[in-house]
């Protein structure tokens, strides 16, 4: 999921810059429209970065929870083995 968000951000960035170059050409000055588009892109990129960071934190939390549950299961299985139940 994180890789997918990164790919979306990259594709968006490339598309916007590509369209900007094709429609306006290369000049020394940045037009107001180009500046707004760049600011919107930067805002989108920051938002995507926050989403990626949130997803990574959630993934780490879930992995810790899974490991905790595995440890609990192993403990219960040892207890059952010790009691001869299975």
C-alpha cells in the first residue's frame, strides 16, 4: 500500500511537470499559473508523505500486535502441552 502511494505521488508529479512544460514551454520566468501548480503539487506531496508515514506507523503497530499474539499463542500451547492436553 505504501509503495502504491509513492507511485501515485511520483506519477502525479511527473504528469504535472510534463503537462506544464508542454503547455508553457521553457522560459526563464515562472508564471503565476505555474507557481500555483507547483504549490499545489508541493501540498499534495506533503499530504502523501503524511499518509505514507501514517501507514508505516500503523503497519509497525500491527506487526507488534501480531508478534504479541503469536507469543501469547505459543505460551498457551506450552501450557497445554505441560498439562497433556491436545
